[in-house]
C-alpha cells in the first residue's frame, strides 16, 4: 500500500500544512543508545522546498534530536491524519541544527512565527518520502494548541530560558553533546 517519492509534491505539502501535530524521530549510532521520538505542534513546521524542510525547535526537557543530528544527521518526520481521509506521511532525510549564532539564522528564522523559548531551528534535506494508508490511526478531534510551553518560556524570560538550556539541554540522555554545549554560557539575545 505504501508509495515512495523522491521529493515533496504539492499535494503532500498541503497535507503537511493541514496537520496540527507531527513527530520527529532520531537515534544515536550506538546500538545501546536510545531512539528518540518527539511530538511537535504549535505550527512550527515549514516545507522550504520540495526536498528541504525545517521546524522551529522550542526549549524542552531534552535536546535529543539535536545531539543525534550532530552525531549522524539521520532524521525522520511523520505526519498522520487524525480525521478523514486517512494518511500517514513520512519524510526521511539528513538534518542539522541552526543556532541563533549561525549566519543562516536570520534568513531562516524569518520564515517562522517568533515564539518565546525558541532554542534552535532544525533543517533537513529530504531524501525519501513514504505515504501509506493510515487506516489503523484512530479519529481524533482537534481542540486547539496548548499554551503551557509558550507561557513557561514567557514567564522565565530569555535569560531564564538560557539558564535552563545550560542545565538541561547540553547533552542527550546517552551523554552525546548537543550543539548548545559549544556555546558560551552567556548567549547573545535571540532576535
């Protein structure tokens, strides 16, 4: 039932834009390392071209994806339809982390709605797209976005978020360094 594509079609881009939730998968090279799967929302995903995507990554309890990308670059995104018609779309690619100190930051950041707690942008060059039926995915009704993470970051303020990142986001649960670990503890202000 699955179909494989080399680039994102216009129809697939419309499907991606209509989804309120996506999942990001990554893993370290170590066979004993932990596979990471993270749900994301808040309208942070963008199709940048038929073979390139990105998402605005907000500060969270871990920074696994960024650590894995720094080690090996492998990344998978998954979108599921929770309403009719059923569909699962996966994007397979090689990704990297763009930090606010990167020369590419301003041009990429301008493509997103600014959000408190922004940590980095994850960019991926897509090598393969797989579309499958999704007939086993249950139907759910979308009620809205949670504002808890945005409110948490707003209440902490930029300096408080940076301090949190220095305590919680420098290494993965397997001890892999993230790109944030290379930055000084006092970061320049986000745009």
